C-alpha cells in the first residue's frame, strides 16, 4: 500500500515531532512517511531534529510574507510547499500560527493537532504552551491529559481522535505538569493517532 506523505508543522522545540520520527524509525508508522517539516519560527530546534532524521525542512516566516494580506501569502506559500512535497496529511505539533477557514476547509480531515489537555477543558484561543497547565492547576483539576483532534476553523474545536489522561500531583508546577503530560500522554498518543489516520487514508487511497 502507498504510504501517506506527512508534513509536520512546528514552531518550537519539536519533542512531538521527535516522537513521530522515532515511531517511524521503530516501524510504528508503517502507513505514513514524514516527508516535510515546516517551521513558522526562524531557527526552531524542531528543524534540526528534522534535518538529523534526513527529512526535508523549510522555514516559512510570516514577517517575510509582506504587509498586505500577510496571512493569505503565508498560507499560499505553505500550500506551495505542501504541493511540491506531495503531502497527504498535515500534523500540527506545537505550531503556533492559526490557520484560516479557507485553508482548513481544503484540508478537511487531513490536519491533526495535539493539544495538552483533555478537550473541551483548557482549550481554544489563548490556551497554548504553559498557559494550558497553569489554567489546569489554577482550577484544581486532579486529572488532565492530552488530545489529538482534527483541525477545523475553530481553535481546538475539530473532531476528537484520541485522548489520554494524566494525573495532577499535589505539588506540581506548570513545568512539571507539562513534562508529565508530554511523557505520559503526548509522545505516546500522537504517533498512535497519526498511524491510525494514515492507515485509514491509505486504504481510501487504495480504493480510488
Ligand atoms: C506541546 O505541548 C503540544 O501539545 C502543544 O505545543 C507543545 C509543543 O511542544 N501543541 P514540542 O515543540 O513538540 O516539544
């Protein structure tokens, strides 16, 4: 069966990208192939991870997309990179740019995102990075976790694919909780969900 070509979009350190690369290396992503890493931040360490794994990497920076219609130019450049690499599936792994509805519609059920909480808690506009864990601790929840979902025009609002719960411990700081959620949920959940979606897309491709 033909593999599903994946682009991973990143902005930062890329530990979730690393989990995907490791899964591929270990044969746990048999129906997918990570073909491109795109960063919207200059020099993101995730790019280095991609390069080390022999994957094509590209920076697409908003500030280089002009002052007029910057978002549209950015998305157009992204589309071009995705088309050139013949991408079938996009995975957002710590990607901080918001994609507009005109983009997400074109990629309906072909964009995944990982979010570090149990959606619908602590999600949506403004909930990213440590802010998510700060909010969970402030609310006093005893359980949090991570969610992989399809991406639509509503931030963190698309159909849920997989979730995993993680315990909150009494003396947790946001940093400690973030690390536990990554180790116990994100890095396990994302490669699994990616394979599940790739398997589905690959069998659909085969039928065509
Ligand atoms: C992760 O917590 C992910 O859930 C969120 O952004 C963070 C990215 O971390 N969307 P990394 O760049 O994968 O290390």
